[in-house]
C-alpha cells in the first residue's frame, strides 16, 4: 500500500519570539523622528560634558581670565607669546603656536566654547542627580502610601498636599539664600563644616541638588501612589498575597516593575524644569559659585553687555534651549511609546 503523502498543516506557521510591551514601546519610539533626534542630541551633550577636557583644545578650564583679549569675536585667532604663555603651561599640546576662539570670548577674555562645554557638565549633573533623587524619594513615598491605604495613606498624602501648596520657586530661593549665607560665614565645624566643604569642592552644586531634591519629589509621589493603587488590585497581586508572599516581596517584585516605566517617563518630562531651575538660580546669583561655568551665569554676564557684545549671549542661550527642547521631545516620545492607546 502506498503511503499517502502527508499534506502540510494549514496551521503550521514559522515560530517567532512573542512580542513584549518593551519591544512594542521601542518600535513605537524609533518611529518618532523628533524624539530620536532629541535623544541623539542628549547623548552628544553627555559625551561633550564628560570629555570637555579634551574638546576645548587647550588648558583654559572655562574660567581662566585673559584681560588683554576681552570680547573677542568668533573665530578670532590668537597667537601665544612669551608674556602670555603662563595659562598654557599645562596644555596637552606644548607645541601649540596659537588657538582660535571658536565662539568668541566674554568680557573677561574667557573662551566661550570652553565655558559652554563645562557649563554642560553642570546641566547634565543637575538633570541626572535631581531626577534620580526625585524618582527614588517620590516612588518610595508614593508606593508606601498607596499600598498601606487607609489612615496611613490619608496622612501621608495630606503632607504632600501641604507641601504642594507652597510656592516652589520661592522655597528654593529661600533655601539657597540660607545655604549661601552659611557658605559666606565659614568657620563652621562638625557636620555643617563638612557639608560646606563638600559644596565648595563641587562649586556650589551640592546645595543646588539639595534645594531641587527637597521640593521636586512631590509630583512623583502622587503619580507613584496612583499607579500603586491601580496595580495592587490586579489578580496577580491578589494571588501573591494569597500564597503568603511578604509585603516587601509584593512591593519590589509585583508593584515596582509595573509602575517603574510610567514613573521614569514622567520624570524624563520633569528634567527640563530642573535644568531651567538651575539656570535661573545661577542667573540671579544663587546657583553655582563663580568661577564655575554655568549657562545661567554666562547668560547673566552676557546680558549686561548685550548691546556692545551680543555674540556672548548666543552660545549659552542656544545650548540651554536645545537641551531643554531635546529632553521635552524625548520625554514626549517615551510617553507616547509607553501608552498602549497610541500604538499601532
């Protein structure tokens, strides 16, 4: 008897890896060209901040004053002479015969290209540290309030409501005024003296981190609480609770992984606010300490000589604008990518 040929099954399809929410979000994100452009600019900015020592081309650390070369225009070429060679003794290229002010010089003869690069370090540091502090404190506070519920939730959220009613900008300014007064007084010992020394070593950034982190976790706490209230009613959380899983296990293994994505996306949207906060504080003299380069300080110094030397205003202003727009574009793209209602 001839063996009949087995017809191929109509249900046989090539096996493939199942799609995951993360892969769907990534595919949605790469379709957003503006968000990708913003992400590329942010990566370039971070690399420029890390390797600023090698991109400036010579030993000016963004605060070396050259009073005989004030207000130089862009692409002004300078030649090193014997009487002006001291600032370049630590140059990485001792045979350098001259250099170019690619973006010009400010009213003290400081290279704007170098100061803009080193100012990027301040903005990137503020973005990373402030966002991390806000994310950790806000998520921890919100998850505890949302999971505990009842009176604990009411009490914790009333504290958030009270703090949320305070004018954030005024609170930050008052905190910075107090911190600056401590730094000017000096002579402190113990823990206060140690903190002041740390702030001095960081160029005034430590107190900026404290001021921003103390008031910007409130919105994240509300978001984390709402997400926790939604997730803790899911079936898999109820099943884990019924099988005797500890509260810590439910929070860290069931709730945290499911609310982390939306919280990170929301924090990304808040990063431009942190950068603008730092620039504003530096602009009014309550941010980083001079001569540490900061885009806010550079804008303030250029604003005073805007009529005579407008070129000094463009580098920090353009850098600040592009950075804020890039984080906004990337945050909007991440929000759209992680929203299932917007996926194809």
